[in-house]
C-alpha cells in the first residue's frame, strides 16, 4: 500500500512585482502537499495579485494535477490533447505544430456557461528566446474607464462562442457530427460585459477578442464598435504583467480578473507547457 503523503507547513514570501498585477513566490516547494494554512495563504495571494509565479518547481504530472485539485474540481478541455491525466492539458508548439490561438488576448473558456476559475501552467521546455506570456489586469482596465462609460456598460451582456476551435473540424460527416455534439454541450452562453469578482467584489471588463461574438441587445454596428474598444484595453502597458518562462516555472492566474496572451515569437523553436484548469461558476 502506498504511503500517505503528509501535508507540509511551509513559510514562503510573496514579492509584489507589478503595480496592480503580478507577484513572485519565494521559498515554496509545490512538489509537497500543502497544509491548509499554507494553501489558504497561497490562494489569498493569488486573488490579491491576480497572477503568481514560482521558479524551479520540478512537479511531476501527478503532482501538478494534485496541486490543481486543492483549488477545486478540474476541467477537461474539450479541444486540446491531454498528457498523463485527462485534466492535464499539453501545449506543445514547434515547427510542425504552430500556435493555434493563444496569441490573442483572452480569458480561458468563456465559451462555457461556467468559465475557468484558475489556470495553473508549468513550463517543461521553453525556447532560449521568446515565448513569454503577458497578463492584463481587467479590474484596473475597468477602473480606468470614465464614469459615463461604466454606467453605459451596466447590465449589458455579451455572447461567447468557441469560434476559433471550429477550424479543427473538417467538412467530413464524422467531424461535423462531433461538432454538433460539442455545440449541444457548449451552447453559446451570455456573460456580463462587466463581471463582479465573487471574493473581492471588484469589477472587471469581461469580454475578449478570442471568444466574445457580440453584445446582446444593441445593433451590430454598436456591438462591433464597443467590442473593438473594450477588447483593445488589455494592450495598455499599465495594465500588463509579463513572465519570461524557464523550465520549471509555474504560473497561477485568476481568469475572473485577468486576460492573457502567449507571444508567438519563437517559431520554429519548441515550447512545451502543461496546464490544469479549475472549474469556475457562472459570472455575475
């Protein structure tokens, strides 16, 4: 019978790196099961800083999945291939498998009725240069809006779709049948244009260029203009935080308050990442 791993109490430091978003964790060993107090402090830091990263974390796939499960139920992504467990998503890009869609600002799986809560991404192989990931603080983006704009956005909702992944399906009867089955499981949800964080109460702009199709209840022209403005907000440098990957780097982020963008500047070199994602609840 396998030995039961004991939860470890750990003392770690959280170094704030960005003004409103981003912090580095020092002195933590994520290969070890965390005791409840250590875990609670880690999650609180994640919610406060929106993105956390730690270096030199040599997790096995099993440890990565176990760590993710501390935060809640893990998702199985409907479109990506998996690693050694169905919850472990593999992003392995190189000259024979170029980037599909991660080089667009987005929040994970907003095409779900209950989109991803947290994502936990670890670098296995990283290019010598390039391949950084950027995050944008969408609470800061909301705070930066003028009051008349905030008032106008109140109560607006937007429709979301897994549109970029539709290109994965060929015109064959088999692929089209699979697509129709997925459409039944993932009917286009509507989410608030501005969502409220369930823990902090902070408001965040919650539309993105990858998955948001239109704003409900306005004309097509009004929707296009408003989405163009809102989806451009993550490009503001003052809202951004950037991580340069090295093998063993692990990043946690809160999808309820951020968007992210993976730079596609390392082709044809290889970048292999492994990710688990924690299921969320319905935005409000």
